[in-house]
C-alpha cells in the first residue's frame, strides 16, 4: 500500500527544524511526535542552519550585491535593444547588403554583427587581393 506524499508548509518545517536545532531532545523525539522520518528532520535542520548565516549579513552588503545585479541587467537590456534595432533593419536585405552593414567601428563587435546578420565572419574580414600582371597562369581580377 502506497502512502500519499505529504506537503508541509514552510512554517511547519521551520518549527520542527528549530526544535531539532535546540538540542534539548534527540531527533527521534520530534520524529515520533510529528510522524516524520529522522532523516527528513535532519535535512530541515541543516537547511535552517545553512540559511541562518544570510539572516545576519549586513544590509549594505545585500544592497551592494543587488545594485551590481541591477547594473548587469541594465547593461544586458541595452545590448539587446541595440541588437534588436540592428536586426530589424536587416530583415529584408540581400546577403550583399547585409555584408555591407558590417562596420568595424560600430558599437556591436564584428563577430556579433555577423551572427545577427547571418553572414560568415570570414567574409566580413576578407580583404580582396589584386593580382599583378606578372602572376603567370592567372587571369587579372579587379575588385
């Protein structure tokens, strides 16, 4: 016969873990009292003790960390906005026109522009070489 899985509220878990953390009783006593396995109570106790450190961190450290995360997210939003505008312009262009859009002095790196425009990076960096008249067996090509 299979038992139904029980879901305990966070408040209940905290109550049992605190009782276990007090060390006035062994883990077996709350286990019998609440009808839980000793290993489950031990896991809740470890989780409580591990998360207790965060409760005593200074508010300055937390806000500084949050400010860094917000700055990173704003930077990412800016990148995505620039890329979105760039790709929107290139949707209906031919491959040659998309290649012409790759400017090495632009905000986006050349590699990222190539990815967005679906142009091979090698074609963005390619510099055509003029063949001299003295090259035997080659026809002259002017580009």
